C-alpha cells in the first residue's frame, strides 16, 4: 500500500470523527486533525484503535503521540505496515 | 509562569463498551494507574468514569504545559496520576449524585445546566489529587456529574486563583461550541473584572487565539496576562482561568 492508498483509507478512519466533510474530502498531508478537521481530542484514541484495525498494525505509545496531522499519521502507518511484512 | 489547563468529557459521547477494552484504556492509563482504580472503595465510580477522569486530568496537564512548550506532544500514558482524593461528602452522594451543586438556567432552557466555581471552599466537592509529568507536579480538581467529567489543573497546590465553569449547550457542532465557550467565559470575566462598575458601556474584553491555538484574553485589543483555557465536547463547554484578585 503506497502513501496515496493509505491516505484514502485514512479518510474513512477519520470520517466518523469530523463534521468537516468538505475539508476531509480535500485533505492533504498538511491537514491537522484538531485545528483543521476539528476532531475532538477525546476521539484521538478511537482513531488510533480504528487505524490499528484498518491496517492490521499495532501503534505503540511513542508513535501514537506523533499522530497530530495527516502526514504524521501516514508516516506512522507506513512504518508499522512495513514492520508487519 | 502561570498557565491554565482544563478539559471536559461529555459522558453521553463516549463509547462505554470500548472504554473497557484493554486495547483502548491502555493507551490512556500508565501501567501503574490501573491499581489506582482497584484501590478505590467499591462503588466509588465506574471503570469508564475512572478512565475518562484520568483522560481529563492528563489532557488538562497537557494544555497547561503546551502554552509554554509549543513542541510538546500529547502522550496520556506519560502523565501519571498518583493520587485521587474523593470529595468530602462523597460517601453520602454515592447513590444521590443529583445533589451535586448544579443549577438550572431556566431562562435559556429548563434542561440546561451550569456550574461555576473559584478555588476551594466550603462548597467545594471536587475530586482532588496529583499528576506528575517528568519531574513536574500538578494538582487537579475534577467534577464528576452524571452527564460530564470536568477537570482543571494548577502547578500550585492552592486553587484560590483558579476560576472554572461548565455549561451545557443546545448544539454540538464546532462553531456553536466555540461561540458558546467564548460567551460563557466572557460573561464570567466581565462579572469578575468589572463588578461594581458601570456596566452600561460595551465590554472592552474579547477572546483572541494564539498561533499555537490557545485562547487569549484581550482588553481593547491588547493581550491581558490572564491565562485562559477552553474545552468542549459534544453538548458541554468549559472554561478555566487563573486570576488573582487584589485584596479588598
């Protein structure tokens, strides 16, 4: 799965937690989860759990704290998927 | 440097079932915190409330620090809760939580709730305790209500200068939350800062936003040195600010 494919799947993970569907549709790697997508911080753990299930990976504490924007989410997911291989 | 940090969790918006999964709560609790729940008197609080209480404390600590440490990332399990002291009247309230000091604001909605407090005093029935981040100690006050968990933190043990409040709102969209929490906090700040003065004029206070995202209190467009923190979740908004009033 390349970064573009990870991003497309990531949009599905984020969708239940943002009301800003327009911004989600046009999301870029620079999009911030809280400031741009207005995702409530109380849902950050949900997103990590959902991402773990979606990509069949485990996201440790040190990695999860980096997942503040789309780029860092893709970085972490890509790294963990490579570890799984 | 003084700062401000608070958080609110709307209990209707959390996934209670998911909260009980170790995969979920292990991303919030440090290993040493699970025994903290086991040490509480049975019936003190549900496990999901315990998890979200600790989340709200940790998020509040993070917000308190983020103001002066812009590069800080939020890692809940790295903030350790070391002590939870129950409210003084907790034993009497275990099965009568409706006695919590909330008041109805009937002018807005018969179902709307609002609660505000300053520091501690005879009416204070907060959960209290200590949180550690690296070598730093933080003190917290938390309110657990059937509908929400609210927390405020301070780097000093005294909460004499800490003002905080919680309000329910009619709509849970981000724009409404943002407007509501600003209005709620400004009402309190105007009352505190301009009490006893002629209120006929327009308030000079406004809320701005720092480049880092935290709220700023502005007077006549100039930043005031009153640290302010906002939180919102679903149908609840909450503020806290750190303000020492001069002696009367």
